[in-house]
C-alpha cells in the first residue's frame, strides 16, 4: 500500500500546474530552436546551390582557358590571336580600318517662310 501511495505522490507532483507550466515552456523553447534550425537549413541549401552554380561556371571557364592555351601552342592559333587582338597582317595583305565619323550631323536648314508660318500656327493653338 505504501508503494502505491509513493507512486501517487510522484504522480501528483508531476501533474501539478507549476511542473506542467515548466514542461510546456521547455517544449516551446525546443520548438523555437527547431524552427530556427529549419530556417538555417533552408539558407544553407540556397548557399549550397549558389556555390554549386559558381563551381560549374568556374569549370566551364577552366575548360575554355585550357582550350585557348592549347590553341595558342599551334602556329594557326598564334596567328589567329595576333590578327584578332592586334590587327596584324601577313606580308602582301592590306588591313582596312573603318573609322566612324564623330562630327554630329548639321541641323536641317529651314527657310524664313517656314519659320514664319510655324510661328503663326503656334500663336493660334
């Protein structure tokens, strides 16, 4: 009988309001921590995706640079590079350089009668 009464005392203590409030507060703290952890996991996933994209981009750039290096090791590649970047030509070839005209076009000339009639039209509008 005493054993049963001891169990009842512990049950009463565990089921008392202060203990239940304390346990509820602990559960809320854990729930808040889990939500914070979840947000951090989402942010980490986004960062991981950004880094994977950057790695793929760098791999593509590496392949392009390796291809450029391999092409510059041949005579044709060197010739192409110098022609494109420095405008060089072989002996007997001519280079044509196109230069844009930087002077602005002159405004169209209007006659005195056009100006006078447009002035009259503007007055009556």
